[in-house]
């Protein structure tokens, strides 16, 4: 019979099951225990089980630090197993910290809160961060807002991070230090931009230079200093004016608080050179400047720092037309100009280069009056004449009818080639139309200069046309023309086919065409001869007109009256 001091086998088994069941319920849980001893790099901890457990001392030592545990401390540990083969409890301080850290991180991640951690190692593509028991991955691109070459100064320092993503089952956590810095920076920008105002003058540091300007740090917020606002004078590249690291005084031109963009200016702190520009550069005055820029439509010339004018391509040269401005001037070249127009409101000045030089056609007309002999080189041969280079870089034209006596058309053009030197006589100068007419044959001896109006000469038929005859005066004289109506007083005899090439007869010079070709007339000669007979003999032959006879009779009556 069982007694109270000696339980039965069944009662003992029940008590054992209850005891083991209670102990096993602690497995996989985090429990509090007390440190009872520290032996040989092991920490002995009593968690209230039948046996104590041992935890490596390194699990109580932070990276690069000293052990943070002593006898009597109450600590949290994770119960892995109640007993091992030695009858000891299997405990883990690291596992306890990790489980507690996961709980905390999940809550902070859900609330989008920052977490504190310490960078302690390098891995491929980034770094490892201790988040109080959980190891997270910090990508290299998430260390700072700008690339960081050396992370050593950041390692071992507790600092805030933002959790980008986490997976507890896989034990994966990705954090960002950059997100925290950008958020802090944005908060600082918001506060700073509210304290700024347009027109305010500040000192800033040049952080970066681009083709179009420079970014200036105003003490936590950047502003853009555009190249056109650096100086009133033309700036080809910002590096001509400033360098990275320079401290510059700037004025706030515009603030966009929505986009947080700030436009800055330096030239606004200088006096405007366009003030009083019309007084300093009156229209019609000459000035000297430097070519700063060349475009397809002209060249910009700097008259003084900050003041530029445009010389349109049409105002660059009297003679060089339809050419690119770069063929006339070059950058940095000093040129003389004349002020043509000033518009201070639009900040525009129109300049002329050719106006600073004499009109070459006017100068030629003064130095070479009509009738003067000139020499020049044949520049071009066209279907209607020759172009001859003249002093002043201008050309004169010799019409094909003025090339040689007795030769016209293609035959006359074939007498000269490009590059030949010729002597010609100035026939006409039209300054407004910029045209000069020359004659080569008029410069020859025994030619045009021997013919005068009303001269009677013997001509030779050179060609027969429906409109009249082409004839040559004398043996080597000028070639002229007799119109059909001038072939005779008698209309029945005004037929060109009555003549033959080579036939010779007398005719009177009645005038000259614009090309200085003489005009002859048989009719005029007949009338002149008849008048002379009437004047001498008071009679007329059958060829005299009634008007001529009556006229002669009236003249005699007056003389006898």
C-alpha cells in the first residue's frame, strides 16, 4: 500500500510528465535569467530550469567593444533546448537579441521610423550594419547623397538608417543612410528657402560648373548662376569667370518655392553698362571694337565691356557679298565700325563696317572719270562680256560689243581669257547701282575717238539683217549699224537686200548707242547733200522733197526781200 511519503509508480510518472512538459514549454522562447558566474569566456545563466545554461562571452561583446555583462545582471536569452547531453540548458544571448530586434524592427518598419545601427563590415556591393542584433545590408549607393570613396570614418559610429525592405523569414534587411540624409537635407532646405527673398544678396561657394552655368551653395541649398547672369560682357564658358571652391557674392533673382529652384546673378550687383549708351555711342559716329562672336548672319563686336553690337553680313563689306562672315573677319580681331542704330530698351546696337571705309565706286568715280584709261585682269568671261578687276577690289564690265572693232558676239569673247591683262577706257560709272562700264576697243588708237556726230565716212557692209545693215567705218574703224529706215529717203529703196556684204558706200554718223556703237544713216546724208545743193543753186532735182523745195524758196525770198 502506498504512503504519502512514497508516491506510487503511476503518481511519479505523472509528476515527471508534468515537470518535463513544463520545461519543454520554455523551448523556442526568450526568457529572463540571472548571471551566476563568468567562467572561461562563458557566462553561466540561471533561467529557472532544473539546470543552468552557458552562453559564450562574445555574445555579450559589441563589435570592437568590451564585454557588457557581469555577475548578477539580469539578461534575456533564447532557450534553444532545455537539456543537452550534459544535462545543461542550451541558451543563446545572440538569438535573444535577434528575436527582440526583429520584433522592434518590424514595428519601426511598419511605422516608417528611422532605426539606429552601426556599420561594421564590408561585403560585395556594400556594407554590413548591426541593428541591435540583426545584421542588415547597406548598398554602396545608399551610403551618402554623393559617392563616398572612404567609408572608414563612418564605421563603428551609431547613426540613423531607413529600412528600405525586410523579410524576417529569410533574415533579409536592406537599409539606407542616404534616405535619412536626403530627408534631413530636405527639411533644412525647406527651412532655409523660407528665409530667403528675391533681391537678397548672399555669399555662396561654387560647388559645380557646367556648360550653361554654375551651382552655388548658399549654406544648405543650391542656386543656379546662369552664364548669362555672370557678367554683362559675353562669357563663352563659366570657367572664364569663376572656379569650383570660389566664394562669390550673388543676388537672388527668382525663387520657385514649389520646385525649390533658386536663380542667382552676379552682374546684377554691377552698374548696367547700357545706361546712357545712346549718349556714349551716337548714331553716325565711328568706333573701334573687338569681334567676340561670328554667326551665319553677321558678327558681334564688343565696343566696351558689356556693350556689344551686331554687324550684319550685308554691312560688312562693299565688295564681298554672299559670303560667310568668317571669310571677312575672325574672332578677337579689332575692327572699325560706324554706329547705325541704338535701341537701349532692347539692348541692341546695329553697326556697319563698310560705312567706316570709303565707297569704292565713289572713290573710283573720283579718281577715274569717264574717258580715263585703266588696266586690270580679266576676272571672269560670261556670255555677254568680260569682268575686269579694278582698283578698290571692284569689277568693271566690258560688253562684248566693246571688246574689239569689227568683231562682236562669241568671236569677240574668244579674244580674251581669264587672267589676261587688258587696258580699257571708262565709259560709265553708276555709283548707286555699283556698276562700271568699260570699253577695250575704245582704248585703241584710230577707233571711236575719231568719229563725231554728222561725220561722213565710207562704210563697208559686214552683215545684212532684216532690221538693217552692220557696217564698219573705214579699213579698221568701229563697227556700227544702219537701221532699215535710214537706208534711203525713198521708202522703196529702204530694203537691206539691195546691198551685198563687202559693198562700200558713204553714210553720215547720226549718234551712238549706249554701248558707244556708232549709228550711220544714208538718208541723213542724202538730206544734208540736198540742202546744200538748194542753198547753193536754188534748185532741186527730182529727188528733193516738196518741203525741201518750199523751204529753199522761202529762204531765197527772205534773202531778196
